[in-house]
């Protein structure tokens, strides 16, 4: 089974695909979809959607796991993140993928054992777990963490804490 992990953003959207084998995870690909910084929000969101649709068509995942919006202090940032997440959900819906949502703390707990782990620790952990030669870019590492967390949390008995919610 192929899992697409997504760290949504209105300018940078991390994506990652891992394959779940009988006994281990296998890295397939990760990257960052970048929208032009100076473009209006509707253009940036369209660029993210088009890039994600290309990823979906090329890598053909079976399920998607998306990081949920965390409560932000800045209302504008929270709205922009919510809009980006909506674009991601729409693209996954068009591809008829089952989508699962996870709060950042659940992803961090599943990957590092600590729900408040700093981003560099999460990046180091996914690099080690997947046997990568170097750490991916921050947004791609976050997307890998979401995919890895989903894989672990969907296998009964692997990790006792945290549950994703179907239909993010």
C-alpha cells in the first residue's frame, strides 16, 4: 500500500510517499510544491493544486494522510493554512483517495515518541527510520513524518497512543 503524506501550506506544501511492505516502510519520494511568493492567494492555491494533482497521477497512492490545522496565534496564518488544506483535500477527493487527518502532536508522538518534539528531531527520525542518506527539506520531512505516522498508527498494536480521523 502506498501512503501519501502531506504537510499543507499556501506557499510551500510538503509531500511524501512511502510504501508499506510486510515488515517495513520503503521510501518512494518526497518533495515540496512551491507557489510563487508574490502571486495572489488564489493563484498560489491553484499552483499547489496543480502540482499535487501531478504528484497523485504519477505516484498513485492508495491513501492520503494530511496534517491537521493547529491553532495558530495569527488568525491570517490559520486561515491561509485552512485554505491550503482545503485545496489538498479537494485534490485527494478528486483522486478518490481515503484521507486521514492527524494533529501535529500525534505525528510527532508516533515518529519520535514525544508529542512536542522539535522539527529537527522529527527530520532526523524520519531520515533514520527510512534509511535516507540525507535529511529532506523541512516541509518534505514533515510530510514524511505524516506518512510514517499514518503507517504506524494504522497497524494495530504498533503504537498504542493517538488515532487519526478518517475523512480529514
